[in-house]
C-alpha cells in the first residue's frame, strides 16, 4: 500500500482526488504546518491499532453515526483561525526583531 503526504490546503482543494486514491488502496497523510494531523485510508484497510489499544474515550465515540450538524464550515473556520494565529505570531516576532535592531547600538 503506497502512502502520500499532502498539506491541508492541497487536501481541501483536491479532496475528491485523494478519496479516489484511497479507494484504490493508497493512504494519504494530511499535514498542517508540515506536521501529520490526519490520514485518509480505504475503508477495507486493516486497522493499525487493535481495539483494545484504543483509549476508552475513543472507543466510546468512534462510530456515533452521522453528526447532527454539518461540521465542514466549523472545521474550515478552525483551520483559518489556526492559520491566522500563526500569521499573527509571525508578525509579532518580526516586529520584535525590528524593534531590537532599532534599539541596539551598532
């Protein structure tokens, strides 16, 4: 079984392609800021973890059926908030570096 890794934006943009690849038996790892966060696998894939190894909370909530609300928009907003938070931290760090350079004697 082959495995591919893609960024979250790429996965959102081409989701149907990655689902089709999973149907063909491939696994797709989704990353956020270059860190693996999720995996798309074929339904017929053999689970890597035995049920006894799954924490009790996960066992209780693993297959609860269709959610009562559409979480697509909520997930999108959370992803955007995380990206915005990351960008804000980056802007603050850059501003601190500029301020230190202005205040340092040369």
